[in-house]
C-alpha cells in the first residue's frame, strides 16, 4: 500500500528526543552528593546563624526537587524493544535505543516489542476455485515495522493481525483449485512457492495500515473437508490412473512408430498393410498390457 492510500489520520514513526540514562544518572548522583554534603555541613555547625540555615535550605530544597524529577524520568529498553513517547496525549517519537534512557518525567512512555512474532492460524474451511470445501491453515512470521501506526492507527494490533491472517487465507484459498492432475495451472497443493509468495504479498498489503510487515509465511495444513475427502480421494485415484494410462499409450505409440520406421529403413522385413496392422496390434498389447505376454513362435511362413 502506497503512502497515498494510507488513511488521512495515519501516524508515522519518528525519532524521539531522549537522552542516555547513564549521563542523567551521573547528574542525579552529583546532585544527591551535593545535597548530602550541604546537610552534613549544616549539621556540623555548632551555632549556625539564621541566614546560613536559610541559605542552606534554599540550596537543598531545589536540589531534592530536581533529583526527584530526574529520578522520575528513567526507563529501560531491552534489545528489539521500543518506547513510544507522548506529551499530554501527543505523539513525540519513538525511542529504539537499548539500555538505560531518560526523558522528562511528564512525558509518558509506552513500550512495544519489535521482535518477530510467530502465528499459526486455526484450520479454516474454505471453498476452492472449483467450489470444493477444503481445510487450510498457515504459519506467519510478522513484526512491528512502524510503532506509531501499530499503537495509534489500530485499536489492538495483535488482534488485527489474527483477523487479517484469516481473511488473507480465505482469499488465497478461493483463488486456486486444490489440485490439478494435468499440472496445467497453479494449485494450492502443487504450487507451494507461488501460493506462499502471493499470500505473503497480500498479508503485507493488509497489515501495512497497522505498521506491520511479514517476514515469511507458508501453508501448514491443506486437505479436503472430511465430508468429501473419501469421494475426492477416489476421484484423484481415477484421474491418476487415467493420466498414467495416457502416458503409457503415448509412449507405446512412439515406440511402435520407431520400431516400424527402423524395420523399414534397414529392410529387415517387408510388411503389407495387413501384417503391419497385426504387428502394431501385437506391439500395443505387449507395451500396454499389465501382465507379462506369452510369445508365440511362428514356424511356418509369414502368412501361415
């Protein structure tokens, strides 16, 4: 889906303005040390003047307040995780840097995983291109590509994934026939690479609105529905037998043609139309028969 087809209110991920938490941790430690030193100095004075006490408290109170504010801004990001930063409900960017991070404490953080997720769909009953009910299931590996879209353009992106996987599987299952004995068209059972590639492309198209992408997918279950499985199995067996017979006849005809052509070229024997027809008949019986033939030796003349 191109950017021109995205919804008008579509969010786009941007980089958040955050800082390294380790730097701010050093600042926090320095402020705490300074505050403790000021308190210790005030406590060690035998008879501090009122002005000195007031000045010390005027230094300590801001230090403590600033330290509390700094301490409230820390957050941790694990590898392949991200944090969406918002300010009073307004999206301010996404932080993908792993480790200890820091932002202003009044900015909210919402963590989201950008790791790969694996989903195995349930077995769905779908009518294929020829109207036969089949059972189909798939395995999908997906991940979050745009955190802003995943969090703010759909209500629940994980539930969205499951619904779109089911819709895509039903769509792909209805576009192709389950099987084709002659291998003259793309089928669900015989064209795994083409079907999986088209399923992945459709899923990417469907999930793009939620900022998600699909790394790989493939059918994990494919079978006729139980109510027609027996009948379809017998039909497949019959079609297989017909296909095998067709190949056998085609091969036998080519072998007979080759035998007659070589006999004529080498002048092994001269055959009239009647004997040629008899030889063709005998050769076809030998080549197409399912049982071993018994040879008959002719001890007389060609016509006796």
